[in-house]
């Protein structure tokens, strides 16, 4: 009976695949979530949030340009923090894959001589599955992180900072009966 791809590449990879398969799913989900946050209407919501925060701060007293830019950076921080699982996956996945490969190679070499000759090719192939998977997951995570971080920096520079400066230049509407000190 022929093995399926799942049996060959996931189950054949051993214990390391219990870590690497969920890590690949988390990486894909994180990239998708951050992409949805950084493209489309969410960006305009972030800009409106920056404007509202700067306007609210202005009601309590003068706001400097640097304060407005800090408010813009704080607004972008939430999205940046949502991307942090990619950094962890990028750092850990190759090591988990290498450890899984080393343990599988050790297991393949310590069997009886007749077993080694007959199944050595399959054992070696299965031993390198975690290493390849770990490197692939790490590549996915770092590529997604780099693209998303570049997009976030562009949004911060081209949309959020100008929104903060625009809110800084708008006149403050006073609440009727409110006295300014």
C-alpha cells in the first residue's frame, strides 16, 4: 500500500512535526491577519484614531509636533505587536527542524545492520523532512515579516504621521461652558 503525502512528510518527520506544522499554520494566520490590518479600510480607521487622539489631547492643552508623531507611532504599535509571532517562528523553526533531523538520524544509525541496509534510504529521507519543513517555515515567517514591516513603516510615514500633523493644525472645538486654564 502506498503512503499518502501526509503520512510521508508529516508523520514520517517525527516529533518535530508536532511543533513545525502548528508553527506553519500560526505563521500563515499571522501574515493573513496583519495583511488585513495593513491593507484596506483598517488603515483609514487607524488614521481616524490618530486624529481623534491628537484632537482629544489638544483639548487638555497644547500638543507638540513630536507628541503627535508619538501618538501615530503608538497607534501603529498594535499592528507591529500582532506581527511578533513571525519573529519567534523565524528564530525557532530551523532549530526545531535540525534537532528533529539529528534525532531521526541517530535513530536510523543505531538499528540492526540488516535494518540499516534495507531501510536506510527511507530513514534518511524521513530524517530530513523536519529540517526542510523548519527551514521552509522560517523562510515564510521572515519573508512575511519583512514585507509587513515595510508596509507598516510606509503607513506610519505616509498616512498616520500626516494625519497626526493635520489634526494638530485643526482648530479645537470647545465644549460649551468649558473653561480653559
